[in-house]
């Protein structure tokens, strides 16, 4: 049986402003190549001051050169009608570096605002237990549907990729639905899925590691990278941290961990006392002998050499610690989750000082268990309101290119350029502007959406 040729589609998309190749192009556009068996890519960036949209035969030649379509004939390419988006800004899709999709059906954050961290954790466990009581067949469908619900919400608000932390068995349900592409109408999932490992009780820690080790080496899925996430210093044994770090270094896997998230965590590490200790003892899982680390620096030392390292929250990291981190892990990323940080009422986050000292800062929404929405745009506008003196273009980079680099997706996302993925967001400034400015982009009147 003869092999059916892959059909490629070419389309020119234009807008009043296009942010491409680190510059604003007025009345510019991009040529996108779609194929029936691959992810759409940017074939050409068009600046009307320099050139016009190339003829179809030239675009076909460029597509063949870019993607190595050796031997393909022009009949395998089809030019779609041009698409003009109007008086909007076409931008690269945002990258949400930290999510927990399993809580996407929470109508409001769990617990109450400014509550103690261990009390909030109790609400999380109760929520998970409530879901786990469902029959197995119903549980499978519910967990998968909830994850897709969260993904759709993020895509609709302009996100093109996520750093998703999934625990067992949720990851098995979600992975199965991603892999099978059970609903082709869903926007294709793209990003990094981190296998969450945790446990202080040795038997549970080993079982968690064995599962993650096997899962992270399974057959890859198109559009999905896999990483490891030792959950947090208060829930994860030192042995597990070492396993994840060694595995990440050896296989070049990204590693993400929650760290310095609360004062309760710092107290547990340094004094072996406080609300988190009481919380863990209540559930019968407190094993102080399995936690060798006595401070945040001890945890950071375990992770030295992990190339793609993400430290989530880092609300109480000290300057000495982050400067030490910068010297040992220059590619490490701090993931700041503005809505969640605000929900817990933490003191001002030190990300400005961290960035000044050379650390890369990215943004995440966390989950609906601690955030009122999964829109990274909401988080970005919150940062702009809280830090009005910061360069809005740098804030935009935190939501795009920094996140893409942190997840190891910098080749595909973060900016609009030839060869990158054709995933965009569209900003409607809410009024007619004679010229573009980053300040107007991040203003409260701007609405953001994904490009379908």
C-alpha cells in the first residue's frame, strides 16, 4: 500500500502590531505552516517596511528547506486564505511554569485567605480524599476531565505551555488521555509534566520513587516533556531528593520543587517544631530521621548540578541563599506565583532583588486550590499593579521567554521567530492607539486571549 503524503497548509496571519524577534512590527504578520502530522511552525516573519508576503511557491520552497521536506512536491502544500486579526497585538503564547491541574474544578481557593499553611494543606488532603471516594470507573473520567478543564482555561487566556505537577494516580489518567488524543477537539497539550514524588516514611518514599523512575522513562508523547518533582522539604525525604537530583543530572531531566514556601516550613527544618510538625504527626508520617536538611541551603546543596532546576515559590529565600544558588546553578529559575502568594498574605516577594542578582524569574498560576483563576494574564497584571516601578517589558518576559527556558522549551516557545511553534496570544488594548507601548499592553483595560 502506497504511503499517503502529508498535506501541509500555509497561512499568513497579520495584526496591527506583532511582537516578533524582540521588536514590535506595525502592520506585520507571520506565515504559519500547518501539517496533518505535526505541530504548526512559524515559516516567515513579515515586516512590511522590509518585504511583502512571499508568493506561494517561495513559501513552499522555504518550508521544504526549514523542515527538510526532501522530495516533496508543491502539490502537497496548500495556501489557506490570509487572516487579518485587526486592531490587536499578536504576541507569543505565555508559559505557565507551575500548575496543579487536578484542582481545576475548585470554584474558589480552599480554606480561607491568610490562613496558616498547614491548615490549608489539611483542606487539600480533605479535597483529595473526597474525590478518591468515587468508584474507580468514575474517578478515571473525572480526574482526566478536570485536568483538561484547567488546560482549556489556560489556553483560552493566552497560555501555550505549562509546567504541570501531577501526582500518582492522576498522572496515569491524564497521560492516557493525552497519549490517546481521545478528544481531537481539545487544544493539544504542550509542556512539561513533572512526576511528583514524596514521602518521609521509607516504604512510601521508595514506592513513590519506583513509580516515578519507571514513568519518566516511558515512551515519549508528542508535545510533552517529562521531569521530576520532589514535592517539598517537609514532605520528601533527603534520600528522595538525592534520587531525583542524580536522575535529573544523569538524564538531563528538569526538576521542580516547592521550597521556602512558608515560615512553618523553615521552622520545621531548623527547630523540628511548629504547625507542620503537628500536622505530619497527626497523619502518622513525621520521620525526622529521614530529613537530614536543617535549612534551605542544605536542600539547595542536594540539587547542585541539575541543569533545568525550578524553585517554586521561594517566598522566604534569603539573599545569601539565592546568591549561593546563582553561583552553583546559574540556570536555575525562581517561579513566582502572584495570586497564590497574595492569597496567603506573605510579605513582599523578593523576586525584584533576585532578578537584580542575576536569577531568572518566571511566573506560574499554581492551582485553583490557592488561586482564583488559572489565567497567567491575571497573575501578570497583578504583578504589574504590585510593582508599578518595574519595566513592563521585563514582566512580559517573565511570562514568556523565561518560562520557556525554565521548562527546556526555549527552542519552541517564548518568542515569535522562524522555526518556533505557532502558538500565540492576542491582546486587545480596549482602545485605539496610535503607537504600541508595553505600559498600555499591561494596563487594566487590555484583554488577553489565545489564538484559535
